[in-house]
C-alpha cells in the first residue's frame, strides 16, 4: 500500500535548507540523523492508516528480526529488551531460520541489497509468513518487495535506515500484536517529537557550551571510553554506544558496571606516550597517555570508580524507557558528527 511520505520539519527542514543554499560538510553528515523524527512520523502515519492491522490480536509462533549489520542488530535487541518479558519468542538473526512459516512474523531491516537478504525476503513470502520490510529507498527490497508485504515508508528526502529507526520499527511490530493502532500511532507521534527535541539540542547550530553532543565528544575523543550502565535501559544503550564509537574509529568497549568498578582500580598508572622525548618535550606530565573514562548511560547515580565517570542522562521522568534510550543514541550519534566544542577568540 502506498503511503504519503511525511515531510521533514524542524531541524530536518533546517538541514535541508542549508544543503540547498550550498555545500556544508557538517550539514551533509548531520542530514540523515536530523530526519529520524520524520521517519518515525511516517511510521506513525502508516500505523494510523491501518497498515499494521494484520498483526493485531494474532497469536504468532515467533517474531524473527532479520538484519545484516551489527548496529541494526543491537538496535533491534535494544527495542526487544525494553519490552521484556515477551509473550512469544523473538529471534534477532542474520539468516532466516528454516522453521519460518505462515505462523511467524518476519521483520527485515537493511540499508543494502545483499543476495542473502533478497533470498530471505523471497522465501518468507513463499511460505506465507507475515513480512514487514524496512529498507533503504533505492534497494530492491524497498522497490520490489514480495506480495502481501508491509513496506515501511521512509521520507523521500532521507531514505536511510538508522539505528533509532530500527528500534522504532521493531517496537512497532511487537506493539501492533496487542496495541490498537490509534493508541500506537499517537505514541509514535509523541516519540518523534522527543527525538526531534534531542536533535535540536544537539544541532551543529547550537552553542557548544550548551550542546550535549559537543560535550560528550570532548569527553571520549582522546581516550578509551568504557560504556556501561546499572539499569536495564542503560545497558541496552551502552552496548550499541560502544559499537557506534568503535565504528567511528574511537577506542571504546562495553562492560558490566559492577565488574568495571571492581577492576578499574587495578589499572596501571598512566603510561607515557611512546613518542615522548624528555629533551624535546620536557619533564611535565602532559605527555602521559590519558586514563580511560567510564560513560554511564541513563544512570543518575553512576558507579563509583577511581577514574572519571560521566553520566549521560535525560532529565525527564515522563519519558518511557524507549524514549530515553533513543534520545541518548541520538546524542551519541550527533556527538560523533558534530565533534568537540570549538574554542573562539
């Protein structure tokens, strides 16, 4: 079913205008992220139009989430984890299980057209599984899906499947089984606004002194960052955050908060830079390699540790756990794009 695409608003519209006015490298890199709110609104419109009604009040044997990248897989795991306990099995995999049939729901998310995914979509259609596809706009998966497929629409101005959008699609599929479409659509609209709020707060146009993305990047750019959390929501974010940082070329890892707090005390003293030369660089300590930093996601009371601990939180008690998780992911992705605070003379 063809659905009118949702037009970008707010910061997404501003980014589009900046690109139209002339090439702006920062606007180019921020452009896809700025459209996450528009993507979720487009999804809300499809829900409101009844395109997910075939899932409502059904009793599927399982829900299979199929994707081909680690970040998308972890984003799907985040959405599924925040809906535990599940009333049915949920599998998040790279290959379609052999057992899939008409009693199962298959949700395929991807930015690419790999032969493996195309074959999986074809086979899911052949065995009459309920198939939902969220794929980048120019892929065969999006342009030529199997019959009876729910194709998730993306804004024509930015048709990339992002981690936050993966979480939104997976949550929508799981919610559609039991939640009425009008209530779900309204919740998605609210969610889109929360995402836009964070994008606006982290915009490249915002003063770096109050831009949480700039401040976060300054904390993690020149040192090893240990991503952790004590809450269920925070741990889901921390794992994906470590992957996104690693993909961006930063030294990062994920670990259990208690283990990190217990073991960090045994780290050796900061070592000197291997290129340190006392004759050229003097005898000060500025050439020592920096100690790692712990990033505690969603923790108002982060774990105590003998090194720097930075808590990344959202100060709004009215938000759902998934709202909080997605806003934190937007903040990190913006940080990896916008970069550190710029000094001015």
